[in-house]
C-alpha cells in the first residue's frame, strides 16, 4: 500500500534539487556563450593568400599609395605575389616591385 504524501512536502523535498539543476543550466549556458565567443574571435582572421609575407625584393610597404590615380586601361600584369593587377600602375601603387605582363595563371 502506498503512503499518501502531501504535495507541498514533496515539492519542498525536491526544491533544492530543482535549484541545483537551474544553476547548472545557467552555468552551462554561460560556458557555451564563452566558448562561442572564443571560437568566433578566430573567424575574424583572414587566410587570404595575398597576405602571405613576401620577400623584400617583391614587395615594399613604403611604396603603397592609396591616393594615387591610375588610368582606367586594362593591361593586366602578374605581380610577384601571384595576384593579377589591372595595369602596371595599380601594381606599383600596391607596393609590388616585380611583375610580368599578362594575367597570373
């Protein structure tokens, strides 16, 4: 035969367990948020091949001119960084020291 238990008493007996579960869920959510933010920070890094460190005889950052104007003539050149530039003026103003005529392959 089952004992009749007062529902209020049963709830009060389980209440500490409920609080522990609620606290664990809160901590788990916080932990998940921290992990998400930590991994998201690494997504900002670019693995663009054009950002590979180039030799000093290929690229000179002091030669970069963002405000220089080049003619709008498409005469492609392939820079030593293996990137195609619209013309030699664009390559030179990007700091590229060596380039060949034609698109990169």
